[in-house]
C-alpha cells in the first residue's frame, strides 16, 4: 500500500471552485491545456504519484546512495531509478517548459498542483528531474549559444544543479570565493570548492550541467566583493558539442569530492563539488561559459532560487498533508480508552481515538494548516499565472510580480516551519508510540521535511527577505494591495452570516498585524543616524522580530484564504450536493472556523511582544548564554 495519501478533492476545489482556473485554461497563453485536459493530467499524476513514484520512497531512505571516492560518484538505488524513469516517461515535466524548448505552456497553478503530488510522493524525483526547468533560465538569459545549450539540455534530459554555496558562504552567498578566469577562446576556468550541491552526481542522466556562481578575476569593473561581483557560468560535467549536444568524451574538471550523510531525503545526493583542482580526478581544468555573456550572476541565479523556494514550500506542505491523512486513517481505526463522558465507568466500551477531544483538536489542527497552506501555494501560483498571461501578451503585470515576490517567503518560510513542527508534534503524535516506528511513514516525513526550513534560505533569511525586501523596499505596495483584498472580504460579509465571528477575528488580526508592520517600520526609521535622535542599534529590534512578522502574516493570509474557501463551500451547501460533497464542504467551513478561532487571537500577543522588544538580548554578554 502506498505511503502517499493525496488530497485531490481539495486540490480541485482550490483550482476550480475558488481560484476559477477554468476561466484561464484553453485559451490565450494556455490554449493547449483546457479544463478537461488539466483535470485529466491531475488524475494521471495522482495515480502515478501514489503508485510508481511513492513505490521507492522507503527503499530510497533505507538504502541510500554511497559515495565512491574512486569514481567520484554515488549511484542511486535501482528502485528509485525506476520511479524517476516513470516520471520522465510521463512527459508531464514538459508543462513547466518554454514552448521554444519543446514544452507545453501550462498555468503555474496547474504545475504546482501537480508538483504537490510528486513532491508529497517522493520529492527527490522532482529535484533530479529539474534539468529541463533549469534550461529555461539558461534560455531566458542566454546568448544564441546558450539558447542552443538549453535546447540540448531539454532534448537530452540532462541533470542540472544550482551551485552557490561554499563551506564559508551559506546564507551569505556574497562571501563566495570561487574564481573565474577568462581564456583566450572566450571560455572561463573555474576554481574553488562548493558545498551542499543538490543532484551533482547521478547515474540516470548522461551529463549534468552545473550553473555556477564564481567571481571573475583580473577584469576591470567586474568581480567585486559581495553578491553583485558574482557571475553565472554553465559548467558541464562532460564536454559536449554546443551545436549538436554530442558528448566529446572529454571530462570537465568539475568533480564530486564528497556526498553528505543526512537526516532525511537521503536519496537526494548532496555533494561537495571541486572545480579545477589539479589533484582531483584527471586534474582537468573546469571550463565554464558565462551565461548571456553578461556579469549578472546573482540576479540570474535568483530566477532559479525563486522557483526552488516555491518548490521547497510546496514540498513541505505536501508532506504535512500526507502526514495528516496517514494520521487520520490511523486514528479512525485505533481503539483506545473509553469516551471521556464514560471515564468513571471502567466497563464502558472502548472507542476509536477520533472520539477523544485532544485527538480531534490535533486532527483538525493538521487539517486546517495543511488545507490553508495548500490554498496559499495555489493562490501564490495564481499570481504567477497572471505574470505568464501578461508575458504572453507582450506585457508585464508588475503588481502580480510584486505580490508573488511578497508571498514567496511565506510559502517557503512559514510553510516549512509550520509543516515540520506539525508533522512532529501532531501527525506523528496521533499514532502514539507507533508513530516512532519505521512501520509507518511519519517518522520519515519528519526527517525529510526538516531540511525545508534550512535550504534555499533558512527561515531567518526568509524573515529578513520578507520585511526588508518585500515590504520596506517595495514600499509596502504588494502588502497594501493584499491588505485591501482582505479588508474587502471582511466587509463583504453579512451581519447574520455563519462566518461572522471569524470575520471579526480576521478584522482584529489585520488591525494588529498592520500595527506590527508599522511598529517595525518606525523602529527601522529610528535606526537612521542621519536623522535626529537616530540610533543604529535599533535595527537589532527589527531583526529580533522579522521571523515573528513572517509567521504572523502567514497566519493572517492563511486564515483569509481558508475563510474565502469556506464562503464558497457555504454557497455550495445552499444547493443540492451529494453526501460526499456535503461532508467535504462542511469540513472546509469547520477548518476555516477552527483556524481563525485558534490562531488569530494569538496575534495580539505577538504584537505586544514585538512592541516590548528592547536591546537587552543584544547587550547580553555572550558568556551569559
Ligand atoms: C540550495 C539547494 O539550498 C536546495 C535544493 C535545490 C533543489 C533543486 C531543484 C529545484 C528546481 C529549481 C528549478 C529552477 C528552474 C527555474 C525555472 C524558471 C524559468 N528575490 O539584498 P541583497 C538578488 S541552494 C529576487 O543586497 P546580499 C537581487 O538581484 C542555496 N532577487 O543581498 C539583489 O539585487 P537588487 C540557496 C533577490 O546582502 C541581489 O540579490 N541559498 C532576492 O548581497 C543582492 O541582494 C540561498 O537561498 C529575492 N528575494 O545577499 C541563499 N534577494 O537588490 C540565502 C536578493 O539590486 N541567502 N536578490 O535587486 C540569501 O538569500 C541572502 O539574503 C542573500 C544576501 C544572499 C541574497
């Protein structure tokens, strides 16, 4: 039986009943994919994920790849390779690819809905299969030569990696020291050691294209300090003819020199890669080609990072959803203890644990968060749809770009934190001691989901990105737009509506979270020493609250999205519905009410904590920790 339990009903509810994606399918930018095709793709991907992709999930954990220093490789387990091939053979990855590269343009919302299924069933498949998506970045930023390389990457289904991190440059990418030196033929020699490189070795694709950030040396005007001095290079594992894609048989000097032993997602090879070291491999130079022949590495790499941050958030949420559904299945059949009302009667019949109040609280917490965050992913993706539509029409939708940017750290940072914590504290806990056993998938989910709060920018980085870049630098334009949408929703409710209490709770939460944002902005302004009375140390008070703000606004957005869904569900309940739909829609209303009542009141306390923040923590001697 599959470990993976999908929630297709809720995915389709979000896509078609709430976000009305049927209105954009089958025309304009998405001519090739109509509603029936989209539903069919989802249904095929659902089956494939639960069966073929999920089949190797456990085996890949118990028999992970082992690094062989003699070959600089870590071959993947046979079962995993079979699952990977099943996904590649499905050809559905083409929905994420530019038409010029052999793709079928589909809305981002459909792609991330599909992504949830794959990432929940066996996430490393998505990661190893990302080569064609990486090719999109090469294509979009590239010269004619690069565009041809991108076509080859897709045609040959080569693997690809994002190569930023170094042993002493993790969150601080700008501290990277890898160097690039220009050769006479226009190529570059890359030297340096990179760490934590996902998918840098595999024995499923004949070549791997590394997209490497390195600092050009010896050329005026480029290669300065920090992230802005980094350029992006195409560095293949094996050299190939840039016109035909045929391998020349020559090895490039980019070698995997270690594969990490990890807590989770063990089948995903996390590698150290050494570039251009004469003592490694055959001692070859590591040759690379500058993407687009422009020195714009960090901005180009962020096109990959933004996509990967969306991927990480979706992976986390997908894992919480299957964790919840496994816990629910267990709770429905596990008999333990008597009903609380019968606790004095020692002969009372035993009941399933779904009868116990604390288990109900736990199950509804899991349901509410996983459904809220699914809405968050698909709502964010629906703004990406708008960006795609504008691009198709030769225009830009700047507000859609801003809102997508604002929501990404919530999807990634809030999504991964809530998911990992809830998987451990609620999903695993529902199974009691059995949750700790490898007989059930949840202990693996907990281990596999922890990484989501770490890679692609830790939660602390997401919090800083959210406040400094997505709110302050944006002059709160996207936040203001979103705020007005939430307020319009609150005002649209009727006095006697079933969600009256929740609307009031949302209204108070919006008020408190706006006060939190304003407080942080005025604290930031008070750090400006060029203004009278300014004290630079006040920026610490902001830094002490950026993660808090991320979680607070995550709660507000999630509550709003659930309540929007609940409105749709109530409307449906007003008409004829099947018994299954009745239960589903009642569940949507219950989850929204539960989420609002159990989470929104806490925001007032978060505001009070932030307002009371002083400098004592920063002034405490390190020795006192
Ligand atoms: C890793 C791998 O963790 C994990 C698994 C990977 C799985 C791979 C499979 C995924 C598939 C992906 C497929 C991709 C396909 C794509 C298809 C699309 C067609 N947004 O604030 P400044 C830029 S890898 C956008 O001064 P600092 C911007 O250009 C390791 N851009 O920063 C900006 O210039 P400007 C992951 C942003 O103080 C410039 O950076 N590592 C954003 O110099 C400088 O900005 C990390 O994630 C943004 N949010 O540096 C690093 N932010 O301002 C985490 C910055 O002029 N650390 N830019 O616009 C950080 O993010 C740091 O904040 C920092 C700070 C490095 C940016």
